[in-house]
C-alpha cells in the first residue's frame, strides 16, 4: 500500500516563497514519475508539474520560472519550491503517484497567497 503525505503549505504574502514536501511510503519505486496538482475553490484540479525518476521536469505555463520540482530518491520524497507566489496560486496542493491501474493521492496541503 502506498501512502503520500504532503506538508509545507501555509499563508504567504504575494511575492513570497513556500516549499512543499511529499513523503512517500510503501511500495514506491524510485524510477517512477510523480506529480503535483492543485485545486482552487470552485475549479477543477489541475496539473502543476511532473518529474521523472531521473529528475526531468515539466511545468504548467502558469508556474514556469517560479516553481521548481525536485526529488530525493533516497528519502522517497519530492519537493515543490514555489517562489514569487501570486494570489492565483492559492489552492490545495496534492502529490500524485500514478501507477498502472491506480493513481495515488496525498491528502493535500493548503497554500494561501494573500496580503
């Protein structure tokens, strides 16, 4: 059984930074893709970024140049460094681990960007 636990969310002013973490436990294979998604109130969940086992990343246009996705395969943890945060980044952020036949999600961590 796979478990994903996010942390690091909070309230930050526009222009500020946060670092989200997602710790994975269970049958995690270090070479697999993982992702970060977010869901704002009244909106659909959207993809923020993905990372391969080798560390190659892809980002949504809205976060390119501001967010950085990284992973520590020894700790089975992925990170999302978020800089120059904007009010429109306010959402619940979810860690995602897709496997054949099942997609695992964490419980989410709230990020609020407001002055």
